[in-house]
C-alpha cells in the first residue's frame, strides 16, 4: 500500500510511527506546512528541511489557476517545479471552491466557478481534481468532497455527505485507473452528526484507501463539537492507516487531536500568523506589532532554539514588521514553523516515552487563555 | 588610519586591494549591497555572506526615522541590531533628505524636514548626522553634504559645493571629537564642473580623511558627463586611500568606473530590480514577468552558478512573481546580488592577472543595448 504506515509506539489513542511515500519517509504525528502556490510562503525548501518539515501540502485549486497544469506538467510535477524533494500531499481543491460561495455552481457532476484570477469559468469534477493531482504527482492525493456547511441540519449534512461519498468513489476509480505516482486518501464527512460520520466511514471502507482524512472540521464549530466527532469517529478508523485531520489548527487543537489518535495535520496558521506578526511562544501568542516590544532586546521566546530567536531581538522583528520588510515575514515564519514542528517532535518523543498524557496536560495548562498575550 | 587600504595590484588606473576595518577586511573593488532599514531587502546576513558580500551599506536617514537612535543604541549599534558582523558603511542621510524636495528647508545650519513616516519635524545638521552614524557604530561614516541639483549652473554648483565643504569640516570635527568606532569619508562635490570638482578635492585634502567619495553623480547626467568627471578627478585623488563612487550603478557603469580607478560602489539596482522582476544575465537584463518565460524550463542564466539558477526555472520564478510570493523576491535578489558580486570578483581577478582591459572590452561589448531584453 502506498503510502504505508508503520506504527512504532502508542499511548492511549495516540500513535507514533512512520509513513513511507515515494519521496521518502515522514514521522507521525506530522505537521504539514502549507505551500499554496508551490511555495510555503517566504521559505526555501532547504529552510523547511532544516526546520524539520518532512512533508508539505500543495493546494490543487490555486495551482490549477496559476500556473495551471501545463506548466507543472512541463516540470514533471510539483516536486520539480518548486524544488522540494520530500513528500507532498495535495488537497482536492474542494475546500477552496466551496469557500467561493456565490461564485460557484454545484451539481452532481462537480462544481463550476469563476476563476478569481481572470474571471474565466472553471470546472472541477472529481475526475478533474484527480487529473490535476496526477499532474502534480503528489505522494498523497485527496478525494474531491462536498464540504458540508456549518451549521447544517442532519438532512443537509446527510445529503452533502452522501454526495461526498459518490464523489469519493469517482475520485478513487479515476485516480487508480492508471498507475498513480502516490496514494489517494478518502475523506470522512457528516458534519457534527456522529451517526453520519460513522455512515461515511463505513461507505468509504468499501474501497482500499491507503489513508483516511477527517474533513469538515475547523469550519467554525466549537472545540467540544470537534472533539466529540473525533472521539466517536477515530476509534473506528483503521488502525493500520494514517488519519489526517484537515485544516486543524492551533497548537492546542493539534495536541488534543493527537491525544485522540490523529496522525497528520495541516494549517496555514503558523505561516499566516507570522506574516501578521503573531508569534507562538511557550507562554502563548505575542503580537510583535505591540509597542511594548519596541525596545525589547530579548528574543521572541527565550526557550526557543530557532534561527530567529538565536539571532534577533523582539525590537528588531517589530522594526522589520513596521517597515514591511520581507526579512520580517521570513524570520517570523521560521519561528512559527519551528514552534509547530518542534511541537510535533515533542509529542512523538512523548508517545515513545509513554509520557504524552502528562506532557499534554502541562502544555494545555500553560497555554490556557494565552491567545494574543501581547 | 582606519579603515586602511592596501593596494595589491594595478592595471592602468584600476586597482585591486584590501580595506581593513574594525569589523574585518574587504576586497576592492567592492560592491556594497544596500540595507536601507537595517536589512538588505529579503536577505539574511548569512545569505549575503554566502553570496560574497564583504560590506553592506546602511541608510542613516531611514534608520533615524525608524527605529530611531534609541533602539539602535540599545542594541550597541547597527551590527548587533541587524545581526551583520562584517563591515558597514553608512551614508549621511543627506541624499535622501534632498530628494524630499518641497518637504525640506535648507539653511547653513543644516536641513529641516517633515518625516515622511509621521509628519514630525526632523533636523539634520552635520553634527546630527555624525551623532546618528556614531550611534550606528558604522565602520565607515560619510560626511553630510549638500547634494547639488542636476543640471546646475556653475554658480549654483559652486555655492552648493562650498556649503558641502563647510559641512564636511563640521562633520570631521564632530566625528573625530571623541573616539569614533570607524573612519569618516569626505565627499567631493561640484556637479559636472571639473574645476569645481578639483577645488572641492583640494579643500577636502586639508583634512586627513581615511577615504574619499565622489558624490553628486548618478543624478541623471549622461554617461559621458559622468566619465568626464571621473577621468579628470580620480587621478588627483590620493592613491593610498579608498575611492567610493556613490550610488553607481548599472554593471557597465561599475566596470567603466573601476577602469577609471574607483574602489567602492553601492546601488539599490540589483535588489530593487529583483523585486520588480528585472534580472541581470550575461546577455543583458530580462524581465521575468514577460510571458515568453511562462513555460521556460531553463534557468535565468545558464552560465550562472547562483542558488536560484541551480535550482529553479524561469517559469517558476515568473509564477512566483505573478503570485506576489515572497520567495520570488528572495530568489531574484539572490540572483541579482550574485551577478553584481561575481562581477566584482571577476574584475579583481582580472586586475591581478593584468587582463582587465580585455575583460572589460568584452564585457561592455556583450552588454551593448541589452537592457530589458525580454
């Protein structure tokens, strides 16, 4: 099976292991920095590697519009185009299309929408999404799903989930019709309705997915709703296959999901927050734009070993941000990605040591109410 | 004398040597990347070093406004603030103040202007400029000069030059009143009038400057005017001290000036051009935004050994530029700075080998009419 998961340690529901792909192995639980347009914003591939990123995510929707499939195909896929030699997961484009709302038209065939780039009409069916992801030659592709709105009644969530299941099968048939370069993950939908989530999983399991994702979360639900879905769903997901929670999230959300058996994460938060001057620290998020940092000679986080914290003061980072300097976005991104990737390293080590639950309790306690500290 | 120049090879008027400063040596002829706000835009100090930059320029005017002297002083100077451990030259701020035009008021005392950042009134006298440069603790500081407008009548140019000479002496007295961390360069003015240029030099030479600059060029004059000034002036400048041509310029301008005995250069062109998608190549400047690069799998310059050319296609760089990606500005800047710094390496080697004139003739021929090729 490609990719292939090997579980090496467990603690409660949490697991630690390795996922083997055509472009190398990654350790799980894993965080995937988001490389929307064929670049993790502000970073080179070598810098990402240096930070410990073992897999990145590419956005099919964005790459379909710019530069489009022809240019990527000419480079032999996304790896060659962007000079990243490690594993790549691509999403299906569905999530972005659905967030276009009024600009899209949904039918059983798929979605049609106006390109936000040039206004032209673009079609995205399950087959189109697979073709684009095959062109990208990602190591892990995602089935096209119908992203259930939130909140949704049970009837709405059911109809949406059932369409997702039909699209999942079409995705699967199309992706595996040839000799794909990677593996395709199915996506469990069903909104906040546990019965629908379980029905979705049961439907998906009629096919041999090398991994499964939980979609339709991080859409505005409460933490309780999200954790309730995970707690009822994840124990039923195949233990021998990777479980990917899409689009989540804050560090504390990731920790909570690892405790509940999730292996893979992606989120724009570390990179986007960085460009907005929001920096993660052991004591919570600081806003580097705040004037209290104006003459602060100390690093962002005295406990952090990243390049930014080893070499630059808060005052300098605040200055770069005020002057809209590219280096500011870079140094902030390095710091935030280091924070996330270090968090994953710490959790993997804790699972291996059997200390995750104590580690997590302490981590979550230290971060309570620390959002936007200063 | 600090900094101290050692000339190691000459060919015609051209010289190759080493300039020793408090933060290490640099080889001449040298190009100084411009770090306006305490950062060479888009680059880390380590990347600059990797490209072979041996000295950078900081802008006193910009740093005076943001973050201001207090913050820099708290970091012990500009080196500590920006994490660059090599030599730094700072300009006086004069050039930027004069380009404010209607927002400034010029008197014998100095200049007063409205801060473009917050509208407050700021004063810049020779003493103020020295104080700020002493706070920056640059290895090479520049005297405050009155930047002669172009074109200027002889009377205008004389009055302006004479004020510059009075300010130069005030700069010198103030800078050397204590124990400065570096050395102060005087600036020859006089517009396009050779007699005024020689008079300016004669006046300056009454004081012991460790180096001299040619100011008031790169202000819109023709190439002939600029070279005429250099050819009449440079042979009279002390051979044992570094000669710095301020704000010049295009690669061909730098080569022409090295042939005429100039040792040091600064220009925003490689970094600014990079952010606008204009990339230097052996065959001329290309515009990466041009649609002919859309599917071009080749590097910017097949003869170039920079990180960008070794790893990325023109198509990818064009894509990054179109998507306004930070990585695009970075990769372009790496390439352009490599081009400039490599040019300086090539000229230093040619002077040592006694082949500069043939090298330069070929270089200038290959670039004739190559601006904005594609």
